[in-house]
């Protein structure tokens, strides 16, 4: 292979794309073994994650200059013509054979894989090695270049092939002694991610991991690690899924504090470990063999009792993690694995944190840890931190039409209600009301929801993930749910969702109050969220605060917010304020606001305003009739005439007719002719009060 130019010599880790320093064997970020490096020219700066890690292009490889051996006409010339042999890549001018050997210039034309044009054009026999080969003759499709992709590790042998349909996986094992101890990285050069710790949710400039929170077992584990660094042996941290085994064990290695600083090796699962205990490792310095998920490293080529004995003799600490179920299965199931684990010193880690551990968590300064203390619910802290990025990414991507758009907005309804202050279990009808509100606000949302039924959406949202939780967590009572806590915390910290939509405040507060949920936190959250807008005189903020406080039952505060908006000309606020005023008896003041609302087309204002004027008219007609005014008596009779109250109406007709009121006399005669039933008892109209029925809509 030719010597690489300086700009081509930059090496990147094929696992995490981190730029590596010259001569480094292990990636300091992810631990990938770079013992067989493949340098490739890449642009300056980090490479995209979706760009495959490829070897140097075939056109630059010297083997590309010579045609395949199965075409004798294209083979290299006899030995007495050495100039015709395939030269090194740095001598492109020597790629073509002498002119007196035209048969060596190109393979037969019918061979589509030929690298050069026909012999009668010797000037085009071979391009420079830095350029692609000449095109195939006309009519022959060009042969695509053959490439090898190497990722996830280094390999000793690669399959070279033209075209393969489907994926090809090559499994290899490390050769004996391929990772000498003096090449292992120092523990001080590593981060927790190198050990396999799951990153937590992070936005903006937040680091990918939170500060470590001390666990109750740390002191015991620290003493075992220090002892193992001096004596060797096997230390295993066991626990359930997502209990924090890797985090706790990695922290013990990073904080060992021994001198000299330990070197660490982390082979990939299934790697051949037999060469690790070879004599070339020696006894100098402290060494740790890191085996995360130990069950993946057991077997004839993995950690055996004999290998553990040799490692212990060389004072190599084997620090491992293992699931409780896997440990019990291998430890007490007999066989070779039981012999390995019989001499292990174990530390058991609980998935649930103790009160002491939770107190340390509450005192943390990182907002992600304080959010974990608040939003984890009954879940484990490490589960909450580890699952956060997974659940957030899945939920965000589910909005696409062919995924789960309805499920996405159903989960968002629970997230937004939590952002509004409802942190208890939410009845399903409340979620449905908010879900419909999204569609009312934005037509595109309504269109997206057509691609998925509500039943499918609920099934998807509540499906168990990672044997731990769903995006929606069922509540204590049937048909109640809440969003998984990390989704709420991430929505607040990321700011991606913006302000809580208006339909959530309206439907959420009203429906929640109807189902007996505590809406006081909703009012407090609404005040806090809208305070800046209200201070600037935003009438929409006034109106929304009025709605929320009215739903919470605080009519007095609601009246104040509505009045601010109504006095600035908001007709919907005029309507709401008019009904509040009419309901508490301020009919004349209510009429002014309701008139403005009715003029703007508010139909419920029509009804309330008509009832208000009817009752006011009856009041004054009654006063006039009792004073002896025949017109007042006539109009009062007309106003009160209704089935069941005929006798009361006839009384006022009679009084008006006796004073010579002709229309009253005619109406009285008509009433007498049509009267076939006796008047009902208790036929008195309700009291003449301004507030009677005026606050009711409809």
C-alpha cells in the first residue's frame, strides 16, 4: 500500500467517529480496539454518524492496475520484461508495459472488467494510479468497484467479493496476545461512557452524563477493588436490569485511587480471552480486565476457571457486572461457569434507591438529577436516567404519518397536562378532550390523526418497553394514565414543545375539574406561565387566565381578568363577563357587555340578553299595572301569558279592559272562549329579581 499523504492520515474510530491520536490502540471514548487501523481521507472535523467507515478507494490500490489472473491475455508480461509488472502506487508511470507487448496492455474487449482500452490505443493503456481506471468499451456496463466495510472492531481477514445480495457478517476472534498489557489505556484517560454507561438525556451544552450520585454499596465495592488491584481475583456487581450496575462498577474503577494508575482492558463480548494471561503482561502495574455483562464473556474461549487462576496469579483484577438472573443461573447451575463464579466477591445493587441515596439525589445540583427526584414516580432512579433518551427519541419520531401520530398526540396530552400542573393520574376522557383540542387548534394535526385509530394509539403508548415502562403509565384506577416522568422533564428542559397550547389549558382545567382533579396547581402554573404576557397587556393572556380561574371555581378572580380583556374590546371576554355579572344580579352592567358580545355574533349572549330584558320588562310592567296604567296591565298580561298561568294573565287583561282598553277586552274574550280548564293552583310567577336565570346560558 502506498504511503498516505498527511491529509489522509487522520484516523477516526469506526464505532463513535472520535478522532484518534497517532499510535493509540484503543479509542478513549468508546474503547474500540484499533490494533488494525484503516486510514482514510476524510474532511476536517468529525464525520457524520451515518457515513460508513470505508477503506481507501480501490482506484488507489496498486492491485487495481493489473487485470484478473483468469484472463491470460491481460496478465503481466514475462519476467524478462520487468517494466510491465504492476508497479507500486507511487509510480504511476510504470503501470503500462512496453509498446512491443500490446497483449499486456488490455484484456479482451468482451471482458467487462477490463481496466484499460483496446491495445490499438496504447496511449490510454494505463491512467495514473491516483485516477480512476479507464472506462469499459462502449456498450459494456461498467463494473462497480469492490469495497470492504470494516466496523465495530478490527479483523484479520476480509472477504473480497463483487456483488452480494443481503448483509454479510464476519465473526472473528482476537489472536492470542493481541492486546499486551502495556497498551491498555490508563484509567485516568477514560470516561464512564468508555465502560458502557448509558448516556442520559442532554440538550444544548449539557454533558452526556450526570454527576455520579453515591450509592450505599460504594464503600464496600471500593475496598474490594483496591484489594483486587493488589491481589487479583474476580469482583462482580450484580443487580436487576437498569439498576446501575455498569455505572457503579465503572465509578469504582475510575475512583480506585491507587498508585500507579491502573490500566484497563475491555474486550468485546465473545472475544477470545485466552491470550490475555500470557507472560508478556508481566507483573508491573495494576491492571483491570473489565467484563460488562459477564455472562457474554463465559465459555471455552472466554473467562474460565483456569484463566481466572492465571489472571489472579498475575494480580489482574477482573471487574465485572452481571444480571441477577444470569448470576443465579450460572452460579448455581453447575458446570464450568459455576467454578468461575464460586470464587467471586460480589456486591448486590438494588434497583430501588434507599432513603439515604434519595437524600443525596435531592441535594444534587444538576437539573436532570433534581428532575429525577421529582418525576421518577415509583421507578428506579437509574432506570429513569437510562430510559429517558430512548423514550424521548421514540416519542418524537412517532408523529410521522405512517408511524403513530395519534399515539404521539395522546402522549403529548399527558405531557402537557403535567406541564400545566396535573401530576396525578389522569382519567382517559380528560386525555381525549385535550387530544381533540389539538385538532381544533390546527387542521394539520387533525389530518395526521386520521392515519391511526384511538385504540391502536393507546395500545402503542402503553406498550412495555425495555421490560420496564411504557410512554403512558397506567394509574392506580382503571382508565387512568400519566406520562412517564422523564418525558415531562425532557419536554420542560428542551423547550422543544414551546408554550402549553391554549386548548390544553381550557379543556384540561374544565374537564379535570369535572372529574374531581385538583386544579389549584393548574391555576398556579397558568399564572406563572402567563405572567409576563399579562404584564405586557396581552388581552389573550387575560382571557385565558379568566377561563382557568373560572374553571377552578374562583369567579371573583375570573371576573377581574375578563374585565381587563373586555375593557380593551375583546368581545369574547365581554360575553364571559356579562354572564358573570348577570348571574350575580348586576343586570344593567351585564346588559352593556352582553350587547357588545351579541353584536359580535355570540349566540349565547342573545339568549341571556333576552332573558335579562324580559325580566326587567316584567318588573316595570308590574309596577305600572299596579299603579293603574292600562297599557302596563295589557303588556304585563301578554308577557306572563303561558300554559298554566292563564288566570294570572286574564286578571291583567280584565283590569286593562275595565278602563276601556279595546285590545285588552278583545284578548280577554279570546281567552275566555278558549279557556276550558280551571286555573292551576300555585300559579304565581317567580319573584321579580334581576338575577333570576340571567347567569344561565341557553
